[in-house]
């Protein structure tokens, strides 16, 4: 089964309707004291987790909204946030 | 002084039998050989507005309350209001009352000229749609009227299902104007086996005003 993604506006849809927006990397670093190296690391370095990671997606063929989901990169299946929290607590 | 000419992005090859001029649009009211349905009707001349406001729940365009959650629609007095997201709604003047004009308030944008709008009505509408999109119109989770924002023939569209029961079925589809020719080609090609034919606005008017 291909990837399905749950859009917060439109509900569960075919993954081909979406555009991948990269890993969730936390808030943008403070400008003050920011070195080019630190900025470069923030922009370009990824964790590439083999497992569940938080990601940005855009519903480009639908409502156009940007949102975050949790996806298991080993199975290419979306994980509900409830499941992610439960598994992290084990 | 010459009048401006407003041209629909939808060009249908059937021969018009009856036409009218309104607001500089040439509107076909009836085509030759419309058949017994299903029908494809060009509604690109109908006034369509986009409303965007952070306090959208407090706004009542034309006295009609906007549905409270995305995907829900309301059809009242020929006006269709579709809730798109937290801050946005689209408004279609489907029944074509002459007194409906853009409200004199911030947040409204007239998108009539920028998008095509067609109706597919009659029996087998969803059999045609099924050939062009993976959106599940027949899911019991959705009660008509409801809005889908998704791909139709690979083009991002707004699709409002107004009725999904038998011969009274019908959808309104809008997408960017530039896709007009190819979208109509795709719909007519998919509908060929179901005898989908272009029809004039009279068909749509009879359908939308039926009891």
C-alpha cells in the first residue's frame, strides 16, 4: 500500500497529493551570534532516522496547508501521534 | 467605445441552439443534441468569490452563516458557501440572482475570471469521476453538500458534491482557468461511455431549482 497522509484540513489522502518538506528541525536559530557554520548545519544536516521521525508535508494538490506528521521511514507508514507517544514511553 | 468581452475558459464543440448575453459573457442556454444525461454545463460566468479573514466565523456573507468546519458547505437561496480552512471560504452564486454583487468589505476577492467552473449532473456522475480521481465521493462519512480540495485529472480542484443520490447526482468543479481545455477534454473523454454531453445553462437551472 502506498503512503497515505492525514491532512489536518482534508483528512486521510493518497501520499501523491503531498510534497515532502523535510525533517522537523525545531525552531530557527537565534540570529544573534549565529555563525555561518551553525546556520549551514541547521539548513543542510539531517538526522535521517531509521524509524519514526517528525516531518513537514504540504498538501499541494489539495488545500495547500503545511503541517507535520510522524512517519516510520522503515515502513513508509504514517504513525498517529498517540502511538508515537505510547511507543516512546515503553 | 467598445465593450469588453469576457471569454469562458471552457469551449464546447456542440452547436448552441439558444444563447444569452449577460455582463459581457456569451452564455449558452441550450445546445443541440444534449441527450438524456449526464450533462456537462459550463458555469464559468457565475460570480465566484474568495473570502479570507482571521475572524471568518463572525462573518455572514449575504446573510448566510459560513459552515464551521473545513469541507462543509451550505447552499441557500442559490448561493453556495464552502468552508476551505480555518480562515478561508469560497462563495459561488449558482442560481444567478442579479442582485448579488461583491460585498463592500475587506477580505473578498472576485475569482470569477481566474478559474473555470463546470457542473456535471445526472446519472452516473460518480462513475465518471471515478475514472479521473481517487477521491471517495461515495464515502458515507460525507453528507452532501460537501467540499473536496484535491486532484481531479491530476489538477488541483475544488469539487463540491451537491447531491449524490441516483439521477439527481451532481457536482460543481472549479480549477485554474489555464487547465480549461485539457480538463474539459478529460471529462468528456471519461464520460463518453456514459453518454455525457455538453448542456446549456437551462439544464443546470432546472436541476438546481428542482424541489
